[in-house]
């Protein structure tokens, strides 16, 4: 039996309207698993546990920015292309 796992997308967005529009209606029909979080700390915790295949992040998040998230993920060993 050949089992193909869905790609895991981590969406980091603080605006609930944008989260609702982009996460499940737009991405899940493509066969992906979408995890939605609202801030950088939650994103780092999720990424450390689940190693997403793709991270989509708002660069203007409150508190730590999307750029801070990229630095943190890089320090955890994630490589970006």
C-alpha cells in the first residue's frame, strides 16, 4: 500500500478575516493540511513539533514580526528556498 501524506502548510496570520479566507477554503481543497496560528510564538512551537513543508507568514505580525519568525526557524535548522 502506497500512502502519500498531505503537505503541511503553516499559516501565520493575526487578522482573523484573512485567516478565514485563505486557510481552509483556499488551501485545504488542494489536498494540504493547513495549521493556522496567530503569532510567532505559536508558529515556532508548531514548527518545532511538526516541521511544516511550507510557511506562509504575514511580515507585519504584532510583537515579533514575520522576519523574526524566519530567523527563529532558521536557528532551529529549517532551510528556506
